[in-house]
C-alpha cells in the first residue's frame, strides 16, 4: 500500500485513495482528501462526515448514501449537491472510512 | 476516462416484473452514487415500473422463470405470484432495500434521467398523467439513441 503525506501526516491509502486505517484520520486529513477530490468542506459536509464516522464506529462499516439521508438529516438532493462526483464513495473517502459495501 | 468525458450509462427497462424492475433501478442508482451520469428508458412491460397505478403492485414472475425452483404448472396456480412476491418483499425489507416507488424518488433526487417510450405509451394507451412525475419526458426510439450518445447501454 502506498503511503502519502496528507496535511503533514503520513498515512496509508488503498488503490482507490481510501485511508486504510480509519483511526489515522483527522480533520486536517479530511480537508486534504476533500481538496484532492475537488471539494471544499463546509458545515453540511462536516455534518455528513461526523455522522459517517460515528455510524461506522457503531456498525463496523461505512454507511451507504440512503442510510446517511435517513439518519444524518441531509436530503438525497443535498448529498448530490455536496458530493457532485458521487456521494457513494466520496462521503466515506473524506470520512477516512473504507468504501461502503451496500448498493443503496 | 478523463475529467472532460464523464462516464454515462443508459439503461433500458423492458420488463415489468418485480425481479426485473430492481436490477435497472439499482444499477442506475449505483452509477449515480459514484458520479456516473445515468438515464433510464422504460419501454414495453417496463412501463409498469413508472405507471402510477401499477408500480406498487409489481409481482415476481412465477411462470416461465426457471430460477423459481418450482414446476411451471405450480407457478400458474392462482395466488402463487402474490405469494412469491410477498416473500420477496419481506426479504427485501429485511435488507432495507427501498420500494420501487422510493427507488424512483431516489433516482430523481440523484439526478438520473427517466424517460418513457413513445411507442409503448401509444400501444398501452397511456398518457403523461398515467406516469409518475419523476419521468422527465417521452422519447421515440430515435430520440433515445440521440440522448444516449456516448453512454454504455444496458438492456434489461
């Protein structure tokens, strides 16, 4: 696995750019992962990220987009506005989680 | 593919059974979830998926479906289709799979484009009012090819 320096932190990323170790994540790394994906994080993004981190800790895997819209107080349309290049991967990626395994 | 040529899929839904409705809906939605443009073209029996009066009542095909694991004559017994459908819906609820109606709403919110087939509408004597509002327009087969330019095509 390649290691990279993100915002001054050395981390390991998988082939798709996901952090391999969620515990290595912090807010600065999130900002850098987002920047690389063409996103500037705002309060709405952080609401999603905080939900994803919490949910993954409880459930052991990154939540899918529908689950996020049901539980994080963000609508489906908001999700696509926040992550135009694909909320399915990007919400988990900037949250420092692995790729979601669900199809919804 | 490069940044300037985003990927695009066009999914043709030609079947109206519950088991043939989901693959197209799920594939289109998963494409949108990773940023691929998606359009769906509903034609022939697939029109049932976007028909207001029918979409909540789609049934699993028990006749002529070898995967059901039952002889065709059993599948033809009245009520068998409804039974198989309720079993499948139960399993899907357990897995938190959205209903067909919710899938259409999700697709609409995701920016996927839904179109109905002009010829199928004429054939089944349907009007725009018979279809869910998520359907963006009615296309001829020629219109479909124009809209689908550059897309990967999936026929279901």
